[in-house]
C-alpha cells in the first residue's frame, strides 16, 4: 500500500533536464553520494563544452566537508566559469560552495539566507586518538576558513571571529560580505546559454 504521506521528489529526470541546460542542483544535505554525482556531472559538462558556463543552484543546509572541498577544487579546475546561485538556503557547506563560484558570477535570490559557521564533528577514542582527530579538525577548519577569506576578500581574522557562532546573512548582507556579487539576478543570470545540440549526459542526437 502506498504511503499517503509520500510527496513527489526532485527526480533524476528533472536533474537530467537541467543538466542538459548546464545547470546542476545541490538540494538538501551535501553527502558523499550526491557530491560525487555533482562532481561527475561537472566534469562531464566541462569536457563536453569547456567554454560555456555551468550553473550550480544551491538550496542546502550544509553537509560533508570532504565533498565540499572536492567540489570547490573541481569548480576552480574546470576551464569554464561556474556560476553559483543561492536559491533559498546556503548554509555551511552550501555557503562555502556559493562563495567558491567564479568571481562576478555569484548570485543570491532576494530572500535567500546564508549561514556561516565552523561546523562540528564528534571526537572519540583514546587520548592519543582524540589528539590526532583534534589536530586534523583544526587543520581542516583553518583550510576552510582560509578559502572563505580568499573567496570573500575578508580578513582571515574577521572570518574566524564571525564563524565562531552561527551567523546568518540576508541576500544583501551576503553581497556586502563577499559571499555573492549580485542580489536578485535576472532570468538570463540564472540560466546558462542554451545550445541547439546538447551533448553528453545521455543526450539523444537529433
């Protein structure tokens, strides 16, 4: 018997349709699985057309630090520009990827909210294991905060201080801080240029 509370989901067909328009979507928590899917699609689209922009739409409460760092590395490695758009929420890892977009091509919708914080991770085990884990967490934290400072243009000391507690930003405040470059973009800013003959990602030749 079907679950009466079951709601329609953002299906793979929908993702494929947007991917053919060079749009990738991070909706919900960033995990290793959907992070790998986003990385694969990013590389495929860049290989198919190294000149046309790719857009990453973000509505996410955050998620995996390794996945977000790997995505950022690829966003900065591919030859085409990567436009980022905060669609609703861009929290933690979502904020990190939002500000990692190509400078000048980072957007937030008018009522989007952005959250920056250091995040947390459970530590356990022997005293030696706890010390090793703490050292690794500090190194990861310093790496992430350094990249946020680089992407926003803010001093590292200010980013560190602001990240100590949950810090929410409106779209306009996010623009002033340097997470994004523009608020409330037009339709043309949201949609990458379309191609008459899409390639890759299972496109069917006409």
